[in-house]
C-alpha cells in the first residue's frame, strides 16, 4: 500500500484502471459461474424429462419449470413452430410437410434462430474477460515503464545513481506490472473455462435440435 500511495499520478491512474478491470472481471466470473453451471445442471434435468415424456404437449406444459437451460428455449420455439404448421395443415386439409419452404424447414430455422440467441446469451460478457486478459499486462507494463522513466529522471536531477535512490522508484513502478498480471490471470482462466462450458452447451443444443427434427419427421410419416 505504501508503494501505491507513493507512486506518481500516471502510475496511480494505471492502477485505478487495472483495479476497475479486476473488479469487473471478478463480478463477471462469479455471475457466469452461477448462470452457466446452472444451465448445465438444468440441461441434464431437462433431457431426462424430455425422454421420459411420450408427448410433446406434456413436455410443453412442464417446460416452464426449466428457466436456465437453453434446451428448453429450443424446444419451446420448435414446438411453437410445429403447432403453427399443424394449424396450417388442418386449414389446408392436408398432412404433407414440405422440407424446403415450410414444415421441417420452418422448424429447423426456428431452432437455429433460438440456438443463435441462446449462444449470444451464454457468451455475454466473456469478451470483457478476454479483453482484460490480453490488455491488462500491457497496461501494467505501461505504468511500469512510466514509473522507471520517472525514477531515471529523478536520478538525472539529483545526480546520484546509488541503489538507495534508484530502488524505491523502480519498486513503485513494478507494482503496476504485478497488478496487471493479477488482473489478467483470473480473467484468462475464467474466459477459457467458461468458453469450454459454452461450447459444450452449444454441442448439446445442436444434438437436441437434430433429435427434435428427427422426432418430428417420424411423427409426420405416421
């Protein structure tokens, strides 16, 4: 703390910026840990519920109990599109489903749209972690370089190059690099961890979309 208080104004500004990055990064890490891990746990529960049920209408009634998993959103959008298609088929007095402009094509587009929206939701704020991890060390290095410049400027003014004169200024400057690394390391670790979990959820969404389309296709053939 003494080193921070004795640092120059530019180094103090750098430290404040790094403190901001660090605090926001930790807030994002705690928030994403809660939401993404809740989504993963609930996705497992939803898949068990989905395969236990025999009818889409029963799943549609229970899907409101799954608010964290993106799979529930995919089912809701796909089921809504399926109901709309069936209403249209009844109005046209036909059971045919076109795989190009309507029918499975519409359901597939609804699932892709929902999957894209959920992917954006899951990836929200991860960009800040990546930015912190890549820029915080350089911001800290800038503060260190500036502090060392001040230290050497002081040496030039006093005309003394003894260790007692040089060491305090350099030690104050190196604090900025240390704080920069302290801000960057958790951000990088959090980003990599959450990106891996998000990719896992994206894979589950792709698999669920294919299974949903296969079930609908089999239903329409009978």
